[in-house]
């Protein structure tokens, strides 16, 4: 009886959409023919054929069946409530627990008309199920963010620990013989990588301690950790990773570096691996680089339009040096790759010296620096000048020799791009002088300095208005009186952003272009005059004010602005 009623309802979905004017009779006939061929549900067929949007379909069905429609992108999902239903059931039945109510449990379902599924859920939850329509497209990412893979990782870790305890065998042998995808050590690493890609982690840290194993992931610049009691599995994980990277698995006394490529969630991930001997084994840090997404161009970086246009003009000049500065992890390399993408034309010969090569670019001659064999930045730079280049990128100005060769190359008809670890753009020129470079060389060759930082983006799904407190207002007053009149936002925290209130990061930029006053100050070797001339430049806007612009626009929070400002202050 139930099945008949259900089937009757399903047939009427198409008629209902025709009646409401969402689709035509002809479209319905085409959809029914496609349904007969594929066996898919009629609603899925209609959206796949793009006859009707999923939102319109669900809204229509919601009215007809008198079940609510819940937009997961706007609904505040509570992780503890979701987890009252085991993950296996949530994924099998394409559903999610939304709320506990006095008369039952509100459950979002991709198909609330499936009475058999509702019966099974009621048995599992031991309470009446109140169905709601949800988008299946939004459901799966939500399940991924709530359940993640931490339970799965913990379960496989326990299985691997049990395997290690069964017999007294060589861990190296276990790791090297584990070519099967079913081996616990392989499945554990796969789950760790899938979790990392899912939460958009940039790094994975594996840290063995005396009685536990700590796995940490860097997400939007901050570390989040999972602690495991299975301490013994650390050696098996490290050995397996060394094999994947082509490293010496028997050598545990010295640090080693390697890289390998894996495919996770249909993405090609390049993994840079570094091992280091610590008190209770070896610590491993892996940098994850998504090669499938393509290289970011300058338009994708979020750079303000006026700065972007000036930066493009500067790097497209025939000669001179342009430096990108900032602390480690501030996005300098991404900016330089964006610059190379713009400059990468058939008319230009481009050579890079990098340590390491993060992204492989077509048509560009990329050289991996290798100090072990004497291939330093300065060595590559000298050789590059004999290769008839138009543009040279040096990964970092680490020493006097590299900086001097780079500046001379910039003076003799080459565009040179590089990075330097300084706190802001104004102190960069002085840093070159401190490295022992002749002031006339810096004055003649340096064209511009771009300083940058990364700030966290507010989550689009849970941001809300926020009133600054007295302390914040006092700081805002000291920065810019107009900022007191602006409205600000902060992230409440939701499942979409792992309850952090932030999702992703965006760069803030400070572009300093050399003018006559600054060049004259450099020739006099006067740091004070240079700083005064820089701040007097009409287009110069400091990093802290750039961060404040983003806060006023609702892109980031005041907390992030204060964090950036504090980091600038600490560096003097």
C-alpha cells in the first residue's frame, strides 16, 4: 500500500511542476523517457536536464507534501545533533539530523517521500521522524564537514595498532610490503589525506610523543589536532611516507626531504615532505599543493584593482627589480606565480631559481636549487644570465652575493622578480643596504616593493553584524577617524567553516613604487628620509589600513586587522 502511494506521488511530481508552470508537457515527456532509460528519480532527471532548478523543485515539493524545505547553506547545523545518527546511515539514506523537537526529530532528506527510509530512521533514532526537503548537492559537503574522517581515522589506527601487536615483525617490512590498498597503513594515510583535502589544509604534521601520536592540520593558517593513543603506528606511517617519497627508510638519525604525488577526491596533490628526528621517533611535516586547480593568476588573488594595475605595469617593464616581501606563509610565492602567469608569453624567455619548485609551469625554465651539490641561488642566477633571459625569478634574496647579482642583472636589461623576508615595504630597501649592497646599485635597480600578509575571510554562511568595544574603538580612532562610522562583522561559527567563523584567506597588499625623493634618500643612505618620502607618496597605503578596508567591506573581522597590525608593530 505504501509503495503504491509513494509511486503515485512520484508520478504527480511532474504533473505538479507542469501545473505550476515550471516545466512544459514536452519537457515532462522527455524527462519520463530519460527516467525510463536511466532508472533515476524524476526529480533528479528534471534537474539533470536543467528543465528546473533544484531550489524551485524543492520549494514546489515542500508546498505539495507540506514538509518544510531547509536550505543547508543558511541553516545553523549543530554537529552534536547531527551525530546522533551514525555516519553510515546518514550517507546511505542521504539525510541529516537537523534538530531535536518535542514531537520528534527533524531530519533533512534528499527524498522525504521514501516511507521505507523513514521507517528505518525511526527504528534507529527510536523517535518519530519529521521529514524536511534538502538539496542533495548541499548535503554531501555538509556531511563531510560534520563527520569529517576522524572516527574513520581513529578506527583504522586501532586496526593498525592491533596488527602491530599481533607479532613481533619489522615495521619497515610492513610499510614496504603494503602495496595493497586494503592494508591498514595505506588506508589510514588515504583517510588522513582525504580529510586534509576536505578541510582545505595546507600542511599535515605527524608528531610522535611518548604515549600518543599527534596529527595536526594547518587550516587557514591555524593548526587543528587529532590525538591518537596508538603511539606505535607512528613508525609504520613514517616508513610508508618515506617509501612513497623515495627516501632512505633505514636512516632515522638525520632530517630528510622528499616529494610525491597522490590523487585525492579527483584532485592531483603534490606533497612536499620533510622528516626530522625528535625524542620519540621522527616528526613529519607535509605541505599539500593542489596541482589540479591551475595556477592562480593576478585577477584571482583578491588584489585591489588600483594596486593590481600598478603591479602589472611594473612587472611588464623591460628591466628593473620588483620584490615581494612578507613573513613565511604570507602568499609571496603565489603572487610571484601570478606575475609569471601574466608574463609567460612566447616572446619572453623566463628562467626561475626556486627552492623548492612548488608549481610546474609550461614554457618556463625552472631550476631547483640544490646546495648539496653547490647549486645555490647565486650559481643559478649567474648561469641564467648566459641563457639570454628576459625575466628572471629568484626564489629568495638570501645573501649579499645573490642580491648583488640580481640587482646588476636588473640594471643591465632584465626584469628580476624575487622575495625578501621583511616586515613591510618601507624597510625592504634598507634591508638590502644592511646586506652590504652598494646604495647606488639599489637606487638604480629597485623599481618597487610589494609587502603582503594573509587575513582570514569571514564565513559567508554565519557572518553577523558586530559592534566594536571601547578598546577597539580607541584603536580605530588612532588609525582613521572615519572607521568609527563603519559597520563591522564577525563569524558566529557553523558547520560550513568548522565552527571557526572563517573560511579561506585573502591577501592584503602594500605597494611601494620608487620615486625621485626615495631614490635620492637611498643614494644618501638615509633611512629616515627614505621612510618619510615613502609615506609621502600619494599612492602609498600601509598594510594595516588595507586590512581595515577589508574589515569595513565585511570581508574580514576586526580581530584579523588587530592581528596584522600587531605583527607589523612587533617587527618595528
